[in-house]
C-alpha cells in the first residue's frame, strides 16, 4: 500500500505572472502518483490574474489526473467571488477554515 502524499502550499504574494509561473513549475515536479491532497492556502493572496487562475486550474487538473484533490484554504471574499464568476467554485474545494491541525 503506497503512502499517500499531502502537499501544503502558501504563496507569499499575489498569484500574478512570474509568481504564478514559479509556483506552477515548483508543483509540477512535486505532484505525482500518490498525491492525495494539495492544500493551497491563499491567506496572503489578495489578487489573482489570468495566469494565476490558469495555474490553479492546471494544478487542479494535474492532481485530479492522479486521483487527488485540490483544497483552497483561506481565500478572501473577493477571491471566492472570482472563483464563482469564473465557474470554478464547483470544481475546486474551497474551505471556510484554515489549515488542518
């Protein structure tokens, strides 16, 4: 029985252009078979541009292909509204709580 992997990610800044691409590149190498959950803590993120949103969707697709789940934590009201308007709130698990203890 292969051990399942949980990954925690906390972007230190807004998910725009270079920051989003750097996160995507880092996660590409970390997500693989056995990744059960990826927690994306957006507590420090106030804005996401189109590249940041694309990065979240790409990461979501990667983890789903491996049978895992992407859980968005601590998204601001504005970010939750952005996900809703972009029709991504039905895809993503958006938690109302912080990181699991």
